[in-house]
């Protein structure tokens, strides 16, 4: 079908398309008034582990409309996905044992009512029955923003960090076993604090440990990026940080993420 890209989501690896229905013609050359059926978007906020799901896709890029059945194996997962030389981190995804093969990316994950609850996005390499889907509520958020703002927006703090675990605490001799440690990257130019960002304006420094944002504790399961996505550009947030083993609070005004 002829379509155009309305917007791209740089965080969720999604794009919102609009099909030009007035340009859809049959094999005989006639314009089609109803060229396809619509599928209802469900609600991914009330999913349950063990819930039966159905994945549909173009398996291996060859077999159209392949259907597989499984269950939800996990919720709120964070994964690192790669493809075509690009590596990205996806937060809060659905884990399922329904077969999601190469070529299935972009296909729907359905509940037994036939509602879309996720968008298939990745599979675990060298593993069986481990696939991941982006919750449909994230796509619904994108659609709503396009309707109201004409674009997809995300809040941006402007720090580079690693999440602290017990192993990181021991390795770096840190006073806490949770939070986000502000660090520079391994490559030249990968600074800890983005110049001109909300983080710099708020006074954050390399070596700070961000413990909480608006009272939410930052952990491996509840990352800083995941918490920030609950807010909008322009929102003022309170950060509890640890600097030189002393706790303090600072305020930051989130900015808009630009590609």
C-alpha cells in the first residue's frame, strides 16, 4: 500500500505511517473503498505473566502471515538490540516464548481477543523461545502525540551513566548498590554531561550518583531512562544525588530530545 512516514520514534525503534487510502487500487485498476480490515489496539498496562499471546509476522522474510502461539514470559524487560550496524537499548519490553523469527520485526503480538498488545521487535540470539515486543501503549502514545503536537517528543536530561549493581559497587568501591553513576564513555568525546543540557544547567557532575528522581528509586529494573520517560519536556523534576558521600537534592528542567 502507498504510505508516508508521519514521524519516527528514536527511543522505541518505531515509525508511524499513514496509508494513502485514496491511492489504493485493485488489480483491475479500480479504487478500493475498504481495502483492508482494521485491528483493534489493546491495553498493555494490564498484561499478566502466563497470558496466552499470538505473534504474526513474515517469518525469515519469506513466509507471510506466519502465526505462532505462546505466553508472556516476562514484563518490563530491558534489552540491547542490534541490526544493520546499529545498537540500541529498549526499555520496558514484553518477553514471550511465542516464536519471533528474523523477518517478524514489526508484526503484531495479539491477545486472545484479537487485540494488538505489542509490536514484535527482537529475538534473543542463540536462544530458543525468547522474543520481545514493544508494548502497544508506547505506540498509542506516539499516535496521540502526532495528533496533538504533530511530532513525537521525549524528555531529555543529558547524562551518560551506568546503573549500579552489587558488582559495580564492589568494583568501583561505591557507598551504595543502586542508582545511576554519572560517567563518561569509553570513546573520546563521550562526555558524562552533555554541554548545554538540563543536567549541566542543574549542576550535575561526573561522578555523581543519582539515587532518585521525583522520589522514585533508580535500580536495574527501574532505570533512570525508564523513569524520565514518564515526564514531558519542560517538566521540573527533583533529583536526589550522592556527591562525595553526601546526599543532596537538585532541580532540573527536562528538555526535548532531538535526533
